[in-house]
C-alpha cells in the first residue's frame, strides 16, 4: 500500500512513519508548511510548523529511509483555521483550532491531494485506534493511552476519510513511543511535545486577537455585569479576551460580597456584555449543537421522528482531554436535508461545567467515536432555576 506519512517534526509522527515503513508499506514523508512566516509559529515547546520542525522531520525521514517533501498549505491553513479562529472569537465563540485543522487541512486538503497522487492512505501520529466491524465499517476508538488519547479532535472524520487513514500509535503508551524512537536512532526521541495553539507563539490568545482583529475589536468594549443582579462591575475592551469559565484577568476591581472568585458565565458579543458569577453558575445540564459529522453510521431523523442515541454507554466529551459525561443525544431536522444541516440536542445526565458555544461535542458509545457537532448554545442550571424551571 502506498502511504503518505504526515511528519510534523515531533516524535509521534516520526515513529508512526517508521512503523508504516516497517509494516511493508511504500511510505513517503511530507511536512506541512502551515505558516506564512515560520519563525512566528513557535516558542520553546509551543506550537509547531517551523523551519526547525521541518528540518527535524527531514532528518527523521532520512533515518527511516523514506523520500521526504514539504507541502506548502499556508494559504489553506490561514483561510480555514486562522480566519475561522478570529471570526469565532469576534462572534463570542470559543473554537478549537486543532479540530478545525484536522477537518479542513490534515484530513481534507492533505488526504484529497494524496488520493489524487495515487496514495492509498495517510498515516499520522495521532493516538486513536481504527478497527473494522463485521459490517465492513471502519470504527474509531479511544487510544489505549488515556492521557494521550486524541479521538476528540478526530471526531470530525467521516467514513470516507477513516477508510484512508492510519494511526499506527493508537495501541501504544507514549512512554513506549519515546523509547522506540530512541532505539530507532531518531533524534526527536526526547523532543518536547508541542502544546497550545500553534499560531499563537507565546500563548497569549487575548493579545494575539487584540492585534489581529483590528476594527472587529472595538475599543469601547462593553460592560462586565453580575449575572444574578445585572449590576455593572467593570468595563472591558473586547469580548474576544474572555472565555466561558475564565477566572483570572477579569479586571473587576472588587471582590464578590461572599469573597469567592467570580467566573465568566456568559458572553454576549452583540451588546458586548460579559456576565460573571460564582463557580456554581457554570453548571450546564444540556446543550444544542449544529453541523454534525458522523464517523460511521449517520444519525439522521426519519419521517417518524428524530434519531435518539441513549444507553448506559452513551457519553459525550466537551473539550480536549476533558471528562466524559453520560448523555442522551437527539438528532432532529428535515429528514431530506444533508446530515450536516441537522440539529443535535444533548441532555447531560451529569452536570458539566464551563462549556462554551463554539466548542465541539464529541459523542461516544463506549470507546467508539460516533461523531461530533459544534455547540451553539448551552442550558445553564442556575438560569433555569431562577426562571422557575425544574433543575
């Protein structure tokens, strides 16, 4: 099988490429140049996609003994990931750019180009497990290393993409991957993992957004108000600097009457209002989502009614490396409409905390990834209780 190995310059993708080659596949390594200015996308262990990373990937390919190329996808990355990130924050949302990158770049632009060039599959260093079920469908499951599991950010992949994907590391703990890299003579064996958002080199999301948004971030900002009383507690320069669940950097200037910390509970980008309150105000018992993408069998409503997914093993994950929550998932909409136009309603059987519109909800049945959708609204327990609705 002809395999294109996406090599970031880190240890995971290097070992994944080596395993694919050792399995007898005809492997070609590629590095994705995603930055218009590579020097700006990394600081220490932050980010990726730099000239340094490209050189590390090339050296790893040489050790493995496979051809190596660099693909410039910086324009696509900026349009699909960076611009989406800015637009989302300007709209008061909290996006996940890694998930967007997997959907639009690594498993769309790259995979499409690979298939056009005659490759059979793309191999990456992601931690997830692929299996084929008796019906011939490819299932994606959680990695055996729970601490490194990346099935959440892969929940956007559909069956056609999973059929042409290889995740050689899904059955291996990270510690063993590093040991294997060292044994293979790969110099990236001890290279630190990248973290945070790759195009925000110093990790200062608010500062980066303030610089990039320009006239989409009005200087007069808006009010910071108490969620329960409506009292104005302070002013801010732009809602882009706040996320649901944020505690630090609120710049209110005076403590709550009970002396406890305040948290961002809600963001209203149109009025510019940021609502704050106690930690318990972050509790959420339900959410709405749109643009679902299903990994194997599409969940779609029928003329008889919505599709319902429930049971003891149905859970949702609401952020990368977040906890699982037991849930009941209902998919509704016009049965004749495309799947990604349907709506998803999630009833959380266990309260979640600090969930923001723009994040992804990924649905699981046991360890199997069912699919994902983008959160558009949450149902806060405190708001429902104040309105007299049952908790």
